[in-house]
């Protein structure tokens, strides 16, 4: 003789059918869409548009910084070894924001290599500050990206300034004491 009454399997089936029925009434966009749902959709669209504008603006700022690196290396080829990794990182930031196009002409680079590094460090700090300022209005996903890129920019600025004080700009002359 079979079991009678409510079984665990029957209870799960009834619960699943009830949940599916209640979810069917919650699908968006139909005639049953409430004013609250429509407002939430409009808000989400506005946020997505604002994030797209922010990404475009910050991609342009990072692109200008990448171009500053390029101009510095073009003017001072002896700095290429030091700047290549940092420049590559900045180029990845541009890609992360969705930008690739060069938007502004590169800045003029000082004739002195130390002054050029100092100008590049200043540009890094300004760009990092712009990314940090954009954090306040960004959605969580974009905010995480901004925080990471701003931290990298601050580290780049630090590395560029410590490079000035700890490493000579020209390689030392070979000495006759080689063993």
C-alpha cells in the first residue's frame, strides 16, 4: 500500500509551482509594469549612460597620459627602459576604460631628462586624482576599476619621483678596474 498524505517530494513540487507562478507575474516590460518598476528601469538607464560618459572621459585622460609617456620616450630614448613598463600599464588602463583613440596632441617634453620625468610624475598624479574624484559618482563595478587604476597611477607617480633621486639618468662610465 502506498503512502498517503503530504510527502517531501509533493511539498517541493507544490512550492516550485507556486514560486514559478508568482515569478511569471513579475516579468518586466508588460502591461502589468508598475510605476516603481518603470522608474527603476529609467534610473538604471541613466546610471549606465553616466558610467559610459565617465568611462569615455577617463579613457581620454589615461590616453593623454599614455601619449605623454610616448612623447617623453621619443624625446629621451635613454629613458625607454625605465618607462616602458609604466607606459604599458597606462595603455592597459585606457583599454580597461574602453578607449583606444588618441584624442589630444602630446604635451611638449622638457629637454632635460630629469625635468621630463618630473613632468611625467606630475601628469600621473593629476590623472590619478581625476580617477579618484570620479569614484564618488561611479557604480560599484566602475568604482572598483577606478580605485585600482588610481592606486596604480599614484604608485607610478611615486616610482617616477624615486627614480629621480635614486638612479642616475645616465649609465655610469665603465671603469678600468674590471676583473
